[in-house]
C-alpha cells in the first residue's frame, strides 16, 4: 500500500513539474509579467510542495500506526476478558490476533481471540482508508497553496533554495543523531555492566574469562557469585594483545609503507607511478576476511612448520601471523597517505636543497621528510587506529585465549575478537558477559577516537604550514 | 676589464617538444653583476638554471650546446653536479627557507659538503654567512628559532646566507626581490653591491630600475633568444636593437 502511495506521489509530482513550468511561461507571456524566477524553479517549487508534506506525513503515520493499533487491540482484548499478567503475555496475545487476521494461526481460537481479530481487521481497514484520504487531502491542500503562490509570482527561486537547504540539513542531522545514538547505547549498556563489575577491576584486572558469567541475570546476582565474577573481566590481557598485534602490524606496515610512499613520490617516473599506485591501492580494496583466511590457512601453518623445523613451539594461531598479515593490509594506508603528504611538500624546498649541492637522498632525508613529518605521523596514527579496530584477521588468525604474553609465537586475543566471541550465538541480554561487549566496544571507541583526534591534529598542523 | 667566468656557446634548451632557448651565446664576467631582463617566459630563468644544472630536476628538460665555467664544460653528463652546485649557489624567486632553525638553515650546506668538522667551525661559518648577508645583527640572539618565523625580506637574506655558506664562486639570483616590499628590496640590492666584490653574480629581474642599479652588464632575452647584451649603461641609454629599445621604454612586455 505504502509503495503504491509513494509511486502515486512521485508520478503526481513529476507531472506537476511540467505543469508548473509551462503554466508560469504562459502566464508571463500572456500578461507580460517579468517572472521572479526561471519557469523551471516554479516547477521545482510545485514538486517539493506536492511531495515533501505528503511523504513526511506518510513516514510519521507508518511509524505510529502499528503502535496505536497495538495498544487499542490489547485494550479491546482486555475488555473482552483476556488475561495477561505482564507485557510479554500481552505481546503474545497481540501476535496471535495478528496471525489470525493473516490466516497463519493454527492453534485453538477462542471467542475472545476471534472478536479481537475482527476488531483488528476493522481498525486496519479504518487506518488504511484514513491514511489514503489524508494523504490525498494533504497533497491537494499543498498543491492548491503552492499554485496560488505561483499565480502571485512569488520568489520561487528563494523558496526552493530554502527547502533544499532544509533537506540537506535534515540529512546531516540524521547522520549526527545516529552517531549520538550509537554512543549513548554503548554508554548506557556499559554503565549497566559497570554497575555489576567494578570499573577498576575491569581496567586493571589481568584475567579475562567472561564465559564464567554466562547466562546469569545481572539484577539477581548473589554476593558469592559476585565474588566469583569479580576477576573474570580483566581488561589488561585484551589491551595487551591488541597493542601487541597492532605493534607487529606497524613493524611491517610503517617501514614498507613509508618507503614505498617515498619511492612513489620522489623517484618513480610518471609512468611507473600511474601503474603501480593503483596496484598498491588494490591491497586496500581486498576484503579483510580474505586476508583473514590467508593468515589463518596459509601464513599461520607456514610459521608453525618453520618453527617446528627450528625446534620452536609455534601455535598455529599466532600473534605473529595475525600481525604480519594485518601489517600487509595496512601498507596501502601508510604508503598512499605519506605519498600525498610528501607530494605536498613544496618543490621550492627541494630546489633550495639541490641548489646548495645536496643529493636526492640527502634532500629527502634532511629536508623533505622533516617537513612532511607531522603528516607522516598522522598517517601512521590513522593506520594504528585501523589496526586496533581490525576484527576479521585477528578472529581468524590470532586465537581466542586471553593470554597475557609477549611471545609472538603464542596465540593471543584482541578486544575486537572478544566482542565477536561474546556476541555470536545465543546470549542472555542481562548477563554481564553480554554487557561486557558494550564496555569493550566503548573502550575501543574511546581509544580510536583519541588516536584519530591526535592524527588529525598532526595532519592539520602540517597543512597550516604550507598553505 | 675583468676576466670571463662563464661562457655559453650555442646553448639550446628544450622542454619536451618545446624549445625554450635558441643558440644563446653569453659571457659572464668574474666579480661583476650581470642582469638578465626580458618579458615573462623569455628564457632568462631557464638560462641561469643551466649554470648550476638545476634543469636536471625537470625530467623532460634537455640541454644541448656548451656552457663553460673557468674553461670546464658544465653541460657534461660526467660532471659531478654536487661539486658544481657547491661552486654555483642559487637564490630563488620566493624565499624558501627550510622548516628548520635559522642556524640549521645555514649549516645545512656546509654539513653536506663536509665543511666545518667541529661545532666551533660550523658556528664560525654560520656567523660569517649571516654577516655577509647583513642578517647577523637581526638574528644573532635567536638562531634556534625557525627560519620561517622571519619576515619575507629577512627570509630572502637567510636564503642568500644559505647560498654563500658553502663559499661558492657564482651566485644565481632568480628574481630575488619579486616577492618583497621596496624596503626589503633596497636592502637586498645593497647586499648585492657588497657581494659582487667576492662573487660573480647573475640576477634575473623584471625591474629595469633594479637592473640599472645593481648590474654592470645586461642581457635582453626575448622568446628564448638573446637579443642584445652589453654594458648596462649602453643597453639602457643607447641600445643597438629596436626591440630592446621598445622593451626598456615599456612599449611591450
């Protein structure tokens, strides 16, 4: 029904565009009036007036219709004598009524349900009909209003600008509100978690074993259980594992990325650059899950094999394998960003250095890199925050056990891996185990936020210097 | 009459398919200021960039013909560009100090060429260079501040100090005053007068008045050709060529 309505509104709006355009043209010719805007602006004006109020109304109506119908139906069912003690039972009855209406209910239908189903059908009908009537009413009213405005030769151009500005504003508002919503949901769930687990136990505990708290209602936890849970949520092994893997990744990505960036910016001929830059950037386009199984199925076993030959114990899921592959994944970020900042070091600085007799590598080492350093640091920090937030590779290649270790050959785990482990499969939403995922998410979010902030400050500082 | 320091013979320069200089034959005298004038894009800058081989930096640039300094061919691919540029310094149109301290800006060149082994030797070079470029008094108390914190005119004198820090024989100046105000310009011109006692100087300029004030010899370029060259006085008072006459009287360019 809604789709048909949207389709009708669209068709109607488009035809109004042409009507408005030709109408204003004829008016201006017939009455020899100078129009306040081009005829097409009157067309846009009509389109916007015809479509936006109707669409907004449709959206709001669709949001509230189910809620209103539900409360009415539950009330009528109660009046008929249906008994339910809490919200969940009321919901169950409502779902039954809906199923009866749709003909997909196969249980016993008593008189209360039958009556309620009839009432439901009646209300659905009523609401749908009034929706259609109201929408057409709104369209007609707004079209009449806008046509009248057009006849008065209003400043359609300015009005269209205002409406478009409003549309753009609403779009950005949606983006901002979504971000805020995510942050607050993280925050509230984390607060619930920290009401059970002391925040200091979380931040400084060295033992992570959340499965101990599996399916345990946070609101009805006993003192004995609490004591047991106290040291199950230690954050230290996770942040250690995360930093360790990110560190290995950086050991790979920073030198290779930076050197290839320098090569691309300073040495490569235009022809080489044109071919090799996109190839490096393809690395950034490979889905991380592909890197992940490459790390888990190829690199991990390879390291174990090599380790065995050397007489070392290497876990087949090792920090080294995950870090190495993650580093390779990050190379294009470092190389392409540092290539850009090196390129934006003004040629005049290089000329100044060449002119006193410096060679190319001396110039790069002593003039270009120091000048580009803030930007390079920024690109490295962005890469770090990517490494910390990376999930797929570590889930597949780094292991699940929260070992507090600095041996790269052992398996270790990261924040993101643990979030995945906690939230896959069945879970109880009141359990501290599930809520700990939100606390981890919040911690991770704050960490990457700080890194990104520092990185952007560094990049900005660099930009100010040469613009 | 001083001796000839640099001598170009049938010098041609191409940027890709476009020819920028046509058979330029120009002699530059030792310890004298030679001014190169002419409308934009006429090849003046291209010519001076041949003297320290700065055109090497541009991939598509090709130089043919001869250019000699003290009888040694510069345009020879076996020539050591590093030691050439040690002998031929350059000052650019826009002041381009490195984003380093004032001290490091000057000590950069000497360090690269292994001059000034000890700290005190380096200090001496920095002080001398700044004194020669008439900047010492203004910056002696803040040598560790960034070179970019100086005013435009001071930055340009810093660049001149940087050029003379490696003790060159020739200094090339590519419109050194075009980004400066008249007071800073006057200071630089004064400085050029002083420097010509020690160095051979070539200056590209768009200001006729500046050419008259600072130079002893003037060359007029037009569309990549050297139209006329001679004593500055003669070029501005009584040029042989009609085109030179038209240019210096402001009829074109």
